[in-house]
């Protein structure tokens, strides 16, 4: 997949079959659109082209942008789109000026002027242009003028629910990780940089990697204990089983929120390394125990429970 960041330096595309959107998560709904794009491109001997935006449009037009968290940062999105077999990705800087384009200007001065599409595919609820006034009917009308055709994809249902990035964010926030992963089509993950903690876990037989999250916009699961797998430089390309705790550690009178991962059967120094944590299931909520011995006993139970859960995810 070829990635472009400069609208003024694009190659001529061959019978471009395009769609636009943030594609946060590249979930099953997005994947359905991509499959449709690929089928049409093959039938007309053209190319698939996705136009995405950075930062996420909601970060620009929202009155409280800091509250908006994302399922995937731009590098993750690029990797997922490449894995899906997209030919071209154009990453467009999204700002207030861009958001103020009318729907007609958006099609004529942006889509047609830069990409000369042969075919455009949109989702069932796609709206565009200032005030979200642009829709499928307008695209069909302008397609007759500028010689492109249009398709609309119906909503993608999983277990009776319409797949959307918002629904997946809600599932993760509500600790329904299995449903979030089902809607995504893969295990939700995030990157963390391993930093030094107070090494308390080591004293009770459960050493943990304390993680610092560099991406402030990344959605992190809610407080609690989770079944996870870990990969990174330390895993030599393999996935390592583990359990993750997110919270303030009330048993030791903690106040600062931490993210710590206990990697099973693992004893390496991984300080200053970046690891990827894949989240599979929620185990239990954060609890305050009578003391370290009670905490140790609970962690032993958590480990057994987590190990049995992770057997379902080879």
C-alpha cells in the first residue's frame, strides 16, 4: 500500500475506486466497505483508494476535543488498512477550513479535483460537507456531471448490533472486551513504554511491567484486571500470556493510576522497551484487600483464571 500526505504531490490514479472516512479501528463495518471496493476495482481493472483524515475530524469540530479517545492511532490504522489489501491511502490534514467546505465544494474541489474517481463507495450513514448536508443522493447527482458512479453499503450487523467505532469505544469503556473484539475482528491493543515502578509486585511473586502510554488520544480500558497477551522485542515475535491491572492499587494506598502487566513465566529486564498489549477479556474489578497476603492469594487465583481463558485464544 502506498501512503500519501501531500495533496499537491499525488500521482494520477487509475480508475480510482474510493471511499473516505476516519476509519478508526478499521472494524468489521470498514472491512466490508474495503471488500466491496476491491471487488469493484477488480471488475473495472482499477485501484482502491482510501481518503482518511488526521487528526480525527471530531477532534477538530468537537467543543470538548480532549474527551475524544481513539481506537487506533494513525500508524495502527495504516498497518490495518495495508493488511486489508488497500492499494492507496491518502492522509488529509483536517482543520476548520476543511470542515467549512460545502458539500458541493467537497465533491468538486476536493474529491474530483484531486482523485478523479471512477467510483465512490460510502457507508449507509455517510454525511459530508459543512453541516453534514452532503449525502448519497448528492453524490449520485454530481456523479452524472463528473462521470463517476456511486454505491452505498448497508449497515454491518454483528449479533444484531450495527458496527460502529462509537459502539466499540463504549464496549471497551464498559469492560465488554469480548464484544469489542468481535466487532473489530481482532484483539484490541495498545502500546506502552516500560518504566520503573515501586517493584512491590516482585516482593509477592508477581513482578509487573509498569507502562507509560505516550499517546494521550488512545482509548485505554477502564480500571480492573484483564487477560492479555504481550508482544515486543522481549517476545521474539511470539505472544506471551499475562494479566493486566489498571487502577490506583487501593490495597497499598495508591493514588496514582497505573497500568501494570504481569507476564506469565517470564523473568527478563525489559525496562525502557515498548511492548504491545492485546486485551482479550475482563477478569474482575479493582478491589481493596486486607493486606499483601490477601492480595497475593487473589493474584494467584487471577493467574489461574486468566491462563484458562487465554487457552481459548491460541
